[in-house]
């Protein structure tokens, strides 16, 4: 016997193509739909509302379908509070736990809708003294009040609005057939606007920033106060310092493009120099490190987090080699950011994308279009893609911001 449920959705359902995606998802999950009511908003500000009857072959399939539809803004119209169950023991939650998206989420608790705090994807919703908090599974403790099922939960996806910066032509797909100068000029306008409102901007960067000659430009952007936090790995800092001390990156002189004699060990010499100084900050204060990205972070000052990996040389004293500690440091650093620039690093871009809510403006720059695509596929659908050489992009952005 087929299982049925009534669901509703409210928002810019047509402009954001949410209605199409809702109906496609029902068919994809072997369900059926019946549109009971569809009221279309008459102005740019007025929301549309829809009411649908969803059918599935059985109750289990229906629940799975409803969970998929919730990420698209559908909800079961009910005055019931969310189902809350205690965790049996540390890091163990009930089988029907609700797993979050990166969209704004509201949970009905004691008859009131409460917005979830610390919104991020792939988290567990925990009710604590009337608050609802997104928690990582590893932070669940025995007895934690875990939100389960689909009733009493509403998700509000980000909706398309009028495009103040003309980025609409970029947000729908990823393409190399766009002039990077135009994209960069619009992005510079966004950056200025964010800073003018007193909001904060983060940068996630990989070592390709150094290899492509982007050091003086990113350093200049930091020096001018457009960056509030830098997130990266050991490699960016190592090669930035190598460039500052020896004008090379991986032993190649960035001015001539020629490998220098014994240059293969320059990055190890750079690490050794920092250890002799006692750390990056001490090297700057001692006048050993006189230029570059890390130098500007220390001088500005701009906080930075370096997350280590198994392939790191050294690593530098500031690199966090404890994976969980590095994740926690990243999560703390991105909290409250309004905009993030992701420059030439698939690993760190996807990692940060998993930590931030969907309303954070995200711009991913990479010469490889698949990096931007993978970021979006893993849930960061808000990411704007700029497919170009990172060094070229930074030079253009620095020029725009310097003006």
C-alpha cells in the first residue's frame, strides 16, 4: 500500500528553479506528486507558495524522499514539535537522526520555531536548554537530545535575488569562456562593499598562489586590509617563505623560470630558518622574514591557520598536525565570515565549504574547472566559479582594489 504525505514549500520557487528541482526529485526517488495549490508571487519580493501531496511505494521510501525534499525547502505542515531522542552513548545517535544541510534550519521546540546555531552541513541537531545547535558527530555525548525524523524541521534554502554585481551570468554554471577582467572587476566591487559594511572576508589559498607568481598581489591585498583571516596548509607558508628568502618556489626562480643550483633544497632551508628563529612571527620580528604573504599576516596582523597533512615537509612550527585540532581551528576561524575567496586548492576549498552556511558568499578560483564543480557537487551550491590562472586573477584583483 502506498504511503502519502502533504508537504509545503515557500520562497522564490520559480526564480531559483526550486519547484522544478522538487518535482524532479520526487520522480527520481520513484515517487509521485500531486500539486494541490501553487500561488505564484507577483513581485520580486513576494514569495511563491506550493502545497503538494507526495506518494511513495512504502513508508520507508517516503521518509527518505521527504529528507531529500527538505533540503529544497519542503516541510511537513504540522504543529507538532520535532522528535527528540537521547544519544545512547558518546558519538552514537539514533538511527533516524536528522543530518543537516548548509541552509538555515529551524526546529520546532516547545511550540516555537528555533533557528539552529552554528549552521553547517553534515551535522547533528541537538536541543540544549531551548537552543538548537549543529554538532559534529564526534561531539555528541551520552544523553544529548538529538533531533530525529522529519517533522518539526524546516529548511530555508538561499534564494536568487536581484544581482547587484552582475554575477548572474556566472552563477549558473562553470565556464572558461568568460573574460577574467570583467569577473574580477565585479568581485572587487563585492569585496569593497563587504568591507565598507564592516563585515569580514576570509581567504583559503593553496601553494599554487606562490607557484603562479601571486605572492606580491595577495600580500598587497592583505596589507590593504581586505583580508581578515587566512586558511591554508603547510605548503603555502613554506613556499611563500622560500620565495621571500631565496626568490624561488620549489627551486625555480619565479622571475626567470629557471631552476637554480641546489634550489631543490630551498624549501627545506626555509623551514630550517624558521625553526632557528622560533616561528614565523619571531622571524618577522627579528627582521629575517621581510616580505610575502606570511610576513603581511604577521605585520597587519591577520590571523592564519595552517592545517597539516601526511605529505608535509617539516612541517613549520605553526602547522597544526592534529587533524581534529586543525578542523576545530578552521571552524572557529570561518565563524562570522560574510565572504570567502578560495584560491587554487581543492582540498582546503571543499573542507571549508563543508563548514560554512549557504549564505556566506563563496568565490572559488582555479584553472581547473572541476575544482569549482566538485565544490558545488559536495553541497556548496552558492559557490561562484572563476576559471583562470590564480596568479593572473590575483594581479587583476590587486590592481582593482588598489585603485
